[in-house]
C-alpha cells in the first residue's frame, strides 16, 4: 500500500471522529445546559530523505486528531415559571452528588423530593456552598432563590446553592449530555448569576451542525473513492507485472 493511501486513510479516520462529535451535538440540541463540542485536527509531517524523493514529496502530511474541545458560549434562557428551574448566567456550574462522586452541570432542572431534598432529573442531590445536599422544609411551598443562590421559603433562609468553576474548563470530562467530571480542584464563584424560573438551553445551532455533517460526509466519500481508485490502480499494475513475468 502506497503512502498516498495511508494519508487518505488518516483523513478518513479524522472525518469519522468529526462525524461522531457532530452527531452527538445534534443529539443534544435540546439538552438543557449542553455545550457543543468541536474537534481540532492538525498536519503530522513525515519528512522524506534521500536523493530519489520526487519533487514536492519531501514532506508527507498526515491528518492528526489533536483534541476535542467545548464551546462554552451561553445558551439561550428559556422561561418556565417553575420555582426550581434555575439558569446560570456567565461562568460556573451547579454541583450534584452522584453515586460516582460530585459532578458539575449547567442543567438547572431541579425538583423537590418528599423529604425536601432538591435533586436533578436523575435524583442526584443539589449541593450548597458547603458541599452538602440542599434540603427544603418539607411543609414549605413558597420557594425564593436569589441571583447569588440564596434560598429561602416562607419560614426563613434555607441555605445557598454552591456554584463553582474549574481552572481549565477544557479538561472537564463529559459523562452523558449533562454531567461533567473535574479532575482538578474547583473554586466557588463569588458572584454567581442565577435566574429562577428559567433554564439555559443548549448552545447547539442545528443548521450549522447539519451543514457541517453534510460537509464531513462529502469529504469522507471523496477520500473513500480515492482509496478505492488507488487500490484498483495497484491491482492493475500487479496484473500487468504478472502477465509480463508469465
């Protein structure tokens, strides 16, 4: 197999990765608080040496998958009127405690359990600034949440929601469409901006993602046709050599 085929296959492998990321973005276009992902590719140059290197062939450029990163641009706020629907403006994440440990999220759909515990859609407790589950008085019904996360009911103050941020957001590891795992210490946001009765939508632009998917598909098909043509050319060359040698 010639190097040109290897170069084309490296491009096809990168396009497959880009397609998977784009498909994941489209699948999460309606996921609360979801941040779209993008892929970063670069050329891996393989320097050729020797007197018989053809003109223009001193460097072979293979496609290298360097990274996948998130777009942390704010999603549109959608008003719901539900007192435990919370939208974050600017930086920061809610903290929830899962069976695998504390996770971060921008998804602000919460609800109250019969015992007063505030949990997300999967039943994970929402944490306050001290890292403890936020619990409302079970008999109270009027819930007020200030922009700084302070929670109160008709019987008084309950606590304050803990909003945290990570030093390097690109190191956060996604677990599904809503949760993020941090392998670095987090810090409390001193001036969070919470809007009660609203949620932050996904920042995925469907038209952009669909257009990107079609472009990726066209590029992949072009590379596949090139590899097939190269395979046929090599087979024809082998057949001719065999005929001459026979």
